[in-house]
C-alpha cells in the first residue's frame, strides 16, 4: 500500500509541475502580447525604435541584477572566453528586436506575432549551411508550406492602399531571419560551455549600450504616459522571459512547446479588442498554415526523435 500511495504522490507532483510549465508558457505568451500592445500604444508619439529598446534593456538589466545575486553575481556572469561571439549575438538580437518593434507600431499585432513564428522555418533552412544539419524532404516540405502561410498573410500581389505595408513586412521578416541566426549563435555559445546567465547578461547590456549610442542624436523626451508605457512593456517582457525560462527548466519540451502558439491567440484578441484588427480570411488561413508547419517541424525534431527505436 505505501508504494501505491507514493506512486500516486509522484504522479500528482508531476501533474502539478506540468500544469505549472504549461501555465508558464501561456503566461509568457500573454505577457509578450501585452508588451507588444504597450509598444503599439506609443505609435503616435514619434518615439524612435532604439529609444524603446533602451527602456526595455534598462528594465531587464535591473531585473537581471536581482536574479544574478542568487547565481554568483554579475561579475561571474560577465566572465567569458568568447566576447566576439557575444557581440555577434547582440547585434543580431538587436536587429530582431528593433524590427519587431517597427512591426508592432505599423502592423496588426496578430500579423507580427504570426510572422515571428516563421522563425523555426528559417532556422531549419539556415541550420544546413551553418550547423551542418541535414533536412529531409518532409521537413523541407513543412518549410515550403510555412512560407506559403507567410505569403497568405502578407499577400504581396495585392496592392490595395489599405493593405499591409510591404516595407514594414520586409523589416519584420529580416528581423525573423536575424532571430534565427541568433538562435544558431546561442546554440554555438551553449555548446562551447557558456552559461545561460552569461549569454543573457551580455545580450542585455550590449543592447543597452548599442541602442543608446544609436538613439542619442534622435532622442525624444517621452511624456509621463509614454514613459510609463515603455517601462511597463519592459516589465512585461522581463516577466515573460522569466516565466518561459522557468517553464522550460521544469517541464518537458515535448509537452509545452506547442503552447507557445497561444501567443497568436493573445495578440489577435488584443488587436481586435483595442484596435479593431480583425484578421480576414487570408490572414487566418496563413496563420493556420504557419502553426501547422511549425508544429510539424516540432514533432519531427522533438517528439519523433525521442521515441524509442522499434
């Protein structure tokens, strides 16, 4: 009997951990959507994108200082043998972040969020020349299907004046490619033995310095309202990152990764409720195709790879 009781206790504990991980991913997606909405709310004030990045970086740097006190301190986290790799990761991450901010200001939230989920597609393509990985015809087909989804969302062949501005779309997609390159750089840093805290802190401080240098000649003193919005966006982003980290640290990737797509639901609802951004049929179809392609790649890479051989 004691063994049966112990087994039930273990099952209950594992179920609680899984619930927490799933709620963490869903909460992170909601916080990311809130941050995007807060950034979008400043669109009429003319605040430069890199100034938005400064506010975000300051908030996250302060949060990191608090977190790192429990993990050996800031000096320990800054120690690295690969400063140039961190510099490359910082530049790529800054491009990805700043272009997404342009998208939040100029495009519907659901569109920018959906385009962001094209990252695994670009990562799959780039992993061939940069990581020496092999992509079979199934994954290749999923990538092509995902790109069809992107085309359905942006519809470059439809040139109506009210349509999605293609220059903003191009910037967002360039940022998504930069994000995929960032993931490859992070993977290489991790394989070389760099700590997660070191990777995050170098990126955070590097973004702060670079964005401050780039925006100083164009600095716009924000109103109290905009200051509050930008600081709140930074806090929401920091909260999202902490929840996402905790979720992946405690839960199984095979279980929680699909719940990341909840961010599209959150962004769509916020865009519709606040700005009346209701996706049309083409956009909804494109989002569905992107999600399906991303889930298929996830299934091939994670779930199927972990199945025991027959």
